[in-house]
C-alpha cells in the first residue's frame, strides 16, 4: 500500500486521503452521519483546515458527497466535481438507475426505506470539471478521467504511479466488478474500454477492497 494514500473506511463506503506535496487532497467524503469519524481520521493523519488543498468528488451520490458542506465551512476547502452531477449536490436528488444484480436491488431497497432519516446538507461545488485535467496545481501528480455510466458526471483520478481512484465505476465488494448501479450502459461500456487503454495498477474503489486492475475480468 502506498504510504501516501490513507484509506478511510466509513462503514460501506471508502474515502481516500492522499498526500499532495505539503498538504492533502481528499477523495469523496462519506455519508452525513460519518462526519465525526471522518474528521477524526483527518486529524490523526495531520490534515487540518490549513493543509487540505482540495476535495474531489467522484460522483454525486449522497454516500460520496455527504460531508462536503461541513468541509467547506470548517476547513475552508474547495470542493470539485463534474458539472453533470452538480444538480445532485445543489438539489439533494439522486436519479434512478438500472440495477445489475439481485444483491444490489436488495441494498437499494433498504437504503430507500431509511433514506428519509438522513439529513443531507446541500451545497454548491466550488469547481466544476468538464474536460479532463491534471491536479498538479494542488500538489498531486494525477489527472481527472471522465467516466460517465454510473452517473453522467462520474469521474476517476489516476496518479502518475498508476493508482486509480474509481468512485463507483469499479467496485470490489465480493470481487472486482464494474458499477452495479448504472445510469447509461453504453456510456459505462465506453468508460471501461477507456480504462483498459490506461496504465492502471492498483484500483481504489468507492466500495470494497483495493485490487489490481488486471484482476478485473468482467466485460461491460
């Protein structure tokens, strides 16, 4: 495991704190109820309001954007995401998607039953990505990769070393797999084909364990 990458496991969702020069970049933020645990992990890693350079959101689902507003307020940090998912952050909405597996259908049913109990603080992203770009200005030798499919605004972050932060485009709850909740299957297929052409080593998924991209056998 790269010592510059801290995996923050918040129940069923992963958040990643990446060392970026003298500071940090945070990838995703967990659910609203994860705030105290998230902040505790940030503090233990030496991440403070003074050295958290950027928060990058892989897509607009609540389990990834749930603490953005608090980070904006307390850490005075800018939150960046793809413009196509901004409506999810600003409106607190989650579009319906097709579900690939029975297990995923059961999970989403339980989530919808308890969804009303979750208080989500809407927010306005500070930076909206449209084109793919690098993150060198934030001290991170990495680039944003647009990966529509799971959501229209899904993206990944690929470092120069080949570490890939996949959001929900790739998952590994039981085995390496592609997204189980899908907004657009043809776009997801194109995104997976794009990833195959890149130099990816380890995959850091939004859900499940880290795996090697070469272990991904399924075809979109």
